[in-house]
């Protein structure tokens, strides 16, 4: 639900009549552009991205672009993992030919920009991606980011 009322709070982007908040809007008009994306988590349409600082498109960004008519043939990957031969193997499907950075953190609450980039995926067949993490001595959370 979008509003141009500068006194509104908890305003967010939704595609299902407000049932799901995909991304909250910035509401403090004294310090920035009202109704830009709130900067948590960081993404390409943040109100306060630093000049020259490249940020990635979030799934909310991609959804907004799709609604506007851009056909990007992209969906948020669903990750599946398993231990194989002493290593952790991450698998997911997405658009054939895409490249993703694989990121990890020991704390899921860590700011996205502070996650460690482990490398990029291998496309094992059209649209089927895999990444093997050989560091298995610690608990980690994983994310993928479109390159």
C-alpha cells in the first residue's frame, strides 16, 4: 500500500492487497525521499545508497519491475542443501545461463553486505545450479545473489 501522506507509517510494497509486505517504504520526509525503499535489507533502490556503491536487485525490486512490465524471466531461487562426501552441496533452479554469487554467514541477522562471498555457482544442466562448500566445520546460512 503506497501513500503520499508524509505522516503515514508502516507503508509497504505488496502485490496481494496488503497481505504480504515485500518491502517497507522510507517514511521520514525530513531526511530523504519519501516512499523510497527502506534501507533494510540493502538493495539497488535504497533511498540512501552511497554514490558509486553498487547494490543488488532484491526480489522486491524484481517483483516491482515485473509489475511495471519488464519481463526479466527471473524468480527468487529456492535453495536445497545436503552433505555429500564431507562437503555441503547447495542446489537450486533458476533462469538458464544466469550466474549467482553464493554467500554465507554464521549469523542470519548479519547485514547482507557483510555476508562472505564463497564463489559462484556451476550450472550442471539448463537452469539447474550447484555449489559445493568444502568448509563443513561450522554452521552457516546461505544466500544466492544474481550477478
